[in-house]
C-alpha cells in the first residue's frame, strides 16, 4: 500500500475488504456475505437506517462462472501454470464434464482440414487471427466434436479472470501464452489432460442499502459502489480486488461517516451493490424492484491504479448531461483531466432507464498500469493518494448538490427495462 495522508478508518476498511477472510468477495460466497455484514454494521453504527427488504439486505440471485477446484492443463509431460501460462475463457467454457483427455492437434488460421479429424481432439490455434469471432468458432468446434480449444493469447503478466459464464454446455476454451505456444506446438499428437471445474450457476447474494433521511424524503440521491469481486482461485491465486472495488467501497463508507451527522435538504441512499462483475446485476435488480423515488445517482468505482489521479472518468461519452457536466467542472477544478468514457460500471444501469447518473473512477495514464482482475490488484500495490483525491472530488460534487437541492429532481423511469 502506497502511503498518503488518509483516514485511519478508511485504511481499516481497505484492509478488511482485501483480507484473506473475504475470499475475493465473489457474489454468493461466505466472504461476500461477511463483507455485506461488515458494511451493514458500519451503517448501523452511524445511525443510517436500514433500507433493504430484510434490514439492510435485499437478496437476489447472481449468475456467474465460479471455480470449485484447481484448473490444470498438461500437454504430454509439460504442465502449464494456471493464470501465468494459461487462463480459462469462462464466457465460452461451461463444459458438460470437468475432465478432458485428448490428442493435441494444431490448426492454423485458414487451414483446410477434414472435419472428421477434429473429433475428440484438443485443438491449438498457434496464432490468434485479428478478427476472430470466438463465439462462432467455439460453437463450430463443439458441433464438430472438438474436445477443447487452446488459443494464443499474447503476453500479459496474468491472464485475467472473469465471472461471465455460458448458459449453454460448451467445451473448455483457454488462452495460452504466446511465448510457449511454439513449444506446445512441437508436441502435436501428444495427449492433453485438462481439469476445468467451472460451474456457471445462480447463487443468492445481497445488496446492502442504508437510508439517511433529509428534509425532503421525496427526493433521493443514491451514492453507490459495488462490493463484489472475482473470488480467490481454490487453493491458488488470490484476487483481493483492492482497486476494483475496495477503493470505491471505502470512499463510500467514509462519505457515510462524513454525512451521517448532517441535516440534509434531501434523502441519501447509500447503496452497496453485488453482482457488478456479472453484468451490473445488483444495480439492475435494485432499479427493477425499488419503491424509492430515485432522483440522482453518483457511483464510485476503482481508484488507486497509479501514484496520482491524473485522469478521471465520469461515466459519460460526451458533455451535455447536467450531472456529467457538473462532475467535469469539479474534476477539472482539482487539476485532473476528464475522461469521457461510458459503460462497464453501475451508473450505466441507471442511465439506461433515464435516471441522471455518473460513474466516477480513475483512468490510468501510465503505460505500465496495473491490471485489475488479476492477483496484482492487491493492497500492497494500491496507491492511496488517488483514493484521497477521488474522495475529495466525490464529496465536492455531493456538497454542490446539497447547496443547490433544486438540481436533485425526480425523473420518470421504466422499471420494466430489466
């Protein structure tokens, strides 16, 4: 953790959220439920009222691809290392069985091959085509009886983890490090052994919701962050999710501490969403089911990539939205460049149903940025200064709305959207 003057309580939050006990906070896990309880206890101690269906909690089912055992890939006598030599592509890998045992077969892009030769083979594509339609390729391979696919995947430090799982039975699909593909290709015809205990399923998870009533309870400003992450690999690499999104959760908890003693002109809902990593599912569930009059949303997601907050996204592609324009003014006031980037975080779910929403987060500018969704997203590599800067920007936007409550108005939205 890279030091900076910052609240000791915020640091305590970061340490808990990234601890081994929280198990990478994947939705539906024991660690995620422990995290939800921790957040609820903080809100309760601050006197912030429960706003869920069951106290602070609102339950929902989250569909995700989850590992329940070790992933192995062995070609002949060569055993590859999970996450560093190869990584599963969970979006296309939901095998009917966990084990594969088949001959390696090299298939180059554009090569003419008798389809009957592919049945039961583990196909290696040694050079990934520039415009590969992976979904169509995997579907075609499955129909031809291919047992598994290995696809050259470049030279990342880590192969990233994803929770996006297939809802259909498919075959195991892996990215393999480019630097070892040629070595593997020399083993054409050798037996490949694969264990991929990947299960795509629903599990019950919780949004955590706390209400701070203001003078006007018909207007509600939602302050949100997602607390879920990817989950640790069983008996393998840890995924603490420090940047994504222990940073945002810690900023939001610290903001709750700051605002809890104030008399506010409107009501504030502190929303800690689950299921963001599976497709903004917690936010979408909230939008569909809430009976609260939601007016405006400020989401905070991912700070601490690099030493200084040089650039910050606000969840919009371009100027023209009053809240986005306001956030851009505040960001620039702090000598931070505005990044007009939209999508990929929870504010996008609110924008889709016409609720004014922004999604604040750090946009890395250094060439060697640390990647999220890898084991490197840990407390040791986290920079605190951009978290401190992000906290100031986040709270300055809130303060402007407090000083000008007329900006916070209710907008009609379509609950059936989700």
